[in-house]
C-alpha cells in the first residue's frame, strides 16, 4: 500500500453540494472516490490509498488536471484504489464531483 | 481424544449416546440432571444427511423432553464438498439445523458446545457455533483455513501471514485465537464433568461473543460497530 | 420512467453495485445510511496485510421506505472482495438485525452478494457470520420478516448461503446463484471431475435461480430488473410471516427429508426436473423467465 497526500490551492468559490458523495467500488483496476465538504476555504485536500506503489507522479498529474477542470475549494477527496488506470481515475473523479453537486440522476 | 474417552470423562455417571456413521445422538447423566447429547466424530464432513439427522434429533428432544439442555460435541472438518450436496441445496439443510437449534433455545433449551476435535467453517456454523456457550479442549483444532491455503488463495506471502499471526488472532487457526476473538468462551483443560455442571448451572445471556472479543482484545471493533448501528434511530441515519 | 409495478424500469440488478440497488429498490430519496463511508470504519486487518480498504467495508446498511413502508436494508458489495464478510462488515449487518428488534420495521431487506467468510480475516469473519445468523433468527423470533434478495455477479455462498436460508423468504433472478461451497472451491479441493467450475451451464443449472426455485430453496424468481425485485419484495411483505415454531420446522424437516429421498441419487439438475414431471427439462435453462414460470407453474412452491 502507498498513502499519498496532495493539496491544491483553489481560489474559487466553495461549491455547494451534498455533505458527501461516494462513487466507485474498490476492486482490481477500479477505485472508490469520496468527496466531502470541509472548512478549508481555499484548498482541496486529496488523500490516496493505493495498492500500486510508485505512481505518485502520475497521481499528481491526473489530480492537477482534475483540479483545473473543477472548482474545488473547500473539498476533501479521499480515494481507495485497487490499481485503476489514469483514465478510470479521471472518470471516477468527475463522477464523484457530479454526484456531490447533485447533478447525476 | 477419542469421543469414547471424552464421554467417559464428561459423564462419569453414565450415558446412552449412540454413534452411527460418525453422528452422535443420545442422552447423559449429569449432576444437573439428564441432558441431550448430539454431535459428530472422526472429523465428519457435514453433508445433507448429517444435517438432517442432527436436526431430526433436535426436533425429537424438543418434542419429547421439553427444556432438556443440549450438549453438542464438535468434531467436523467442515461442510461436505460435493456437487451432489450443492445440487440438493446443502445450505438449506444446514440452515434447517441452525433454525431447529434456535427454536430449541427459544423454547428454553440450554445449548452448549464442546469442541473436542476439529471445528471448521460451515460444519461448525451449522451446529457448534449456535450454542449459548462454546467451549473447547486445549488440543481442539478450530479454523477456517490453514495458513498455507490462505496464502495460496489470497496470494499473500506465507511468511507475512505467519508473522502477522503472532500479532493478530484473526488469521491463523487455533483454539487460543478463537478464545481471544470471543468465538470460544473458555478452554476446558481438566475436570470436564465439573466444567459441564458449572456451564449447565449458568443462565443463557444472549450472544456474548462480541463483548468477550473486546474484553480479550481479539476483536476490537465488532462490539463497538454493532452498538453504533443499534444506536441509530430513524432520525440519526 | 414509471410503470405499475414500481417506479423504475430497466436497471439490471446483476450489474448494479450495492448502492445502486438500494437507490432503485427503495422509494426515491428515502434511504438514510447508518455508519456511512464518511465514518471510515475500514477493516484493520486488510490494512495490516497491505490491502486496499473500502470506506464502508463492503456493506451499506440503513433505513428506508418501500411503497411508504419503513424498512431496514443491507446491501453487500460483491465488487469489494467478493462481498466477503470480515469483522466490521459482519458487525454492521448484525447491528442492523439487532436494530430491527428495537425498531420493528415492516421488514429487513438483505441484498446478499457474498462468497462467505473473508479469508484475509478468516477467524473474525467466521464468528461474525455466526453472529449474523443468531441476530437474524432473533429478529424473526421477534416477528420481523427478513427478506433476502440474490442476483449479483458473485452469488451467495459460504456461510452467507446459510444466512440466506435463515431468511423468511428469498427472491432471486436467473443469474443469481445460491449454495454453500462455490463450484470453484469444490473443483480446487475435490478435482475437476467432481465439479467443473468452468462449465457455466452446469454451474447455473446446479446452483442458479431456476433450479433453486424448482427445489423450493427460494420463493420467487424474477427478471433481472431492480423494479422486478421491488415488486416481488412488496408481494412478499403481504405474505404471512414464516414463524420458527416446532410445527413450522417439522414441516420443513419433512420437505427436506422428502427431497433427499426423491432426488438423493440424482446426478444432475435435469434428472430432478424430469422427476418433478416437467416436460423437456433440457430446454428449461433456455427459457425466458415468463415462459419458465409458465412451464413450471404446476410445481408447488414451498413456502411461497
């Protein structure tokens, strides 16, 4: 297991959404992403627990890309990863934000 | 210990327990009165016939001797692994035995188990684990799976599992581990007939295994988690 | 998107995950989770082994309503470790069944998908399943119906196969499998000549939903649609409660004894179906659910 922590400075507004949202399932090649509101106004914290060691740089890249696409102020994102590809990670992150904002059906 | 030697020590006042096809049924004299005795011998794998025979005995005890305590003597290598048993719905037969034992408990029969041989997985679940109190002899072999098989199936290194087993009772087989987890109430090292009389003298007090697991620091979360769930009224979800 | 039988249509139960099943089974917006993922009650044992945890330990439990009626519900996530039961997972389910005795909901719905004991914390998992069984039967003894639903990718096996048959009533789809030892476990231990787990047709006709219905091991067989499971659960709620009386268990005993006498020497499910008097047993696995139910309607359904 590898435990990674990232923090993104996000000067945007805190999105108003649910208190929390969870998408995905922890299985081989898949992951779960949980989004929660926090009191951190101008930052987004991401914590990753992954079974695949040595991919910190790739996580950094995928999460930076994700942070640029969304307004993430005041969010805590927690990930349990069973070795998903960057494409699957991006997809789940987007789904989690949609679910958090109440946009998904 | 052979089942004959065990019963000699457990029931010095005598017993009338029959052994047919490694299935035990009958009665025994104790200082607390006559009790019903059922169980398995020679590591019997519990198949549909075994479950039905034991259930038959439980129903008979409930019908003919209301309130008589039931002692289960456990020596099973687990459920019988066969396509035929699955085809017939073996899980339904084992569940039937479990339900018969629960019904006996509801009608005031005290349920005790003593693991004197092996106690493994589905075979153990179907009767021994249903008791109010589950006791074991020191050399009883209680398990789900041995470590080499667990290493193979979980694809984890055996050395790692062996190392962790010294720190946590949740992995490796062994009666001491089950004691620590609350799955076994106590180990009976000697004075078996006295131990049995004492157990018969106590009252059933619901399922105590999570509390015991916590007190013995073997299962630190089960009690707290289930308590947290039951504390959640409809408004607190 | 509504029809007479339920609000939703066209959501596969087989493909949905544990949370999706709850969403579409219950009245919209009625689910309130207990000890949800933000509590982070993960397995300490998996952590020790260096394996990824799930925030809910693979089971979702909570309150909800079905057609306005208050129920408690649990849903196992097959995708996480095959739905296997560990210490926390098991304690959540046991706690829910104990909560039922206090709260007296219209029913407890158990969405079962599990290989049984989680081998990574085997000892704790085995005891946990025994605790689930006792709590389930205590809920039933208190007069709370417990209804099991089976139809996920991983089926319902091991100790959870026993738990399933402790329920009042079971609902299954054709894809659902219910048994004790999974075909792969039997093949690995006893050899491929005992049970060829790769023979999908053999697996489904031995442990699949259709055979389980014909045998009387489950009470309702439905389409692979969460709405169909919902309708069947509502129908089940209208049935009288199955009690745990001596008389009820004597009746079950007779039925199980008769099954052993009648089919104990059968080698294959098709022989049993043939003895049941069904025409063309080899065709039964190929029929869609409606045609299958029609072709087999003369078989008395135990406990249905």
